[in-house]
C-alpha cells in the first residue's frame, strides 16, 4: 500500500469527520483561531449525510492559545494511530 507523503516541516494535515457539515465547520473554525491554515476541503462521509473535512494547518504560525500549549507540550515517542487509520 502506498503511503501518503508527509506534510512539509511545520505543517499538519487535519481530517475532521462529523455527522453534519456544520459540526465539522465549527471544529475547523477553532483550529483556524489557533493556527494559520489552508482552505478546507470537504467530502461526504457515510450514507447518513456525514462530512469529512480536510485542511492543512501551519504550526509555525500560531496564535494564542496554541502558542502556549505548544510551548509546554512534549512530542510523543510513538505513533498513536486509531485502529482504522493506515
């Protein structure tokens, strides 16, 4: 299986899965208040009208509260992927 390329240094790819588009947009808005980000891309998720939203955030260009959180957090030493993630 081909692996997706990693984002460039300082960036993170974020995928939000929610039951409705509005919930996904609210979560994306919170992230945008903390980080510079790309334009979001949304896709259908599931047969009940769910939404999958993708955006790229720039962790090098942070605002409060992300700046203070990042300054005090430590990197995890191992990956913590969900069982359904590749």
